[in-house]
């Protein structure tokens, strides 16, 4: 889901769409005090959009995935569900959500 960017001399990472979902879920519900209330709201917005797109694509475990994120679960089951949700949502929907997130955060 995440890997070191070989072209980034500052140690940045490349993020896949499943990695984006995992990061959004962790940010939406995590106990990280560095996340602002607006940041948490943006993450919850993105999570809801991704899960909605996944449901539209046939993913039936959106509520369970949301619960796992809210419980702070880190497991192979969560990982498998993240990949399945992104697959169900599809690339076009995921890209549209990324654009909407950028507009929301920039605006």
C-alpha cells in the first residue's frame, strides 16, 4: 500500500489507492492529536465517499470496514477488505474522490 519513492531524496513515499483508503480510515478515527478537527472531518468525508463508491460497485462490507477503522483494527482482514473496497469502487471513482478531496482541502 505504501512504498519508498526512489525518486524522492527526502524519503517520501508512494501511495496506492488501497493505501489512500487505509490512511483516510486511520485519520478519520485515529487518536492522533496532530490531526486537526477539519482534517478529521475531511478524512471522514473521503472515507464516506470511498465506501459509497465501493458499495455502488458491489462491495457489501462497507459498514464492517468502517467499524474496523473506528475500532483501530490493524489486521490482514482489514487489509483484504481495503483492497476489495478499492477494487469495487474502481479507478475512475477513486480518482474522482481524490480530485474532490483536493478541492475540499484547497477551497
